[in-house]
């Protein structure tokens, strides 16, 4: 599943299936609806490059509280959390999705920085920073 911006309306939709149509070319089907959009009408959100980099180079990625909080905040902002996780997020970060987003940005900046630092330490082991 991917998120996409509908260029003509500014609407954000979730799409998951890419179809070929002889009349419209490539189409994306919106999740949970019967609507579809031509590929040219959408701007897909693709953060896979950054996500893959952080997953590869972040120290202790699979056991990091920082990464867990990033995942939880994404879950909350996408309205995909169960009640227990949402309660934990509200207890820690408050009730404001706007605040969650600001904190998510700060946490992702920290995760990316940690990943870059590890990458460059391994790339240039003889240079001290």
C-alpha cells in the first residue's frame, strides 16, 4: 500500500493495486473504494530509499526505542493503531496529531543522522570527527 497525492485536488489517498487499462494506461486503485486514478494524475509518496538506508545503517535498528517510536507515531498518524498503542502514544506525546507530526520529524531526523554517522564511520574509519 502506498500513499499518493491526487494532483488535481490535493487529496491524499491510499493506493495498492496498479492496473493496466487500454484506454487510460496505468491506473492505481484506491484502497477500500472502487475509485481508480491514472498514474499521471498521482504523485506517489515513496520514502523507500531513506527507509532502506536507515534500516541498513542505523545502529541496533531492530532493538531501537527511537525506531519503535517512529513506527508508533506513523501508526497513529495513519489511524492504524489499536487502542492500547494509541493510549501509550497519547500518554507520552499528548493528544495533538500536529504535535505527533513535529515529534515524528524530529525523531526521523535523529534516526537518519545516527544512520549517516554510522555509515561514514565505517566508510572512513581512520578519520576522527
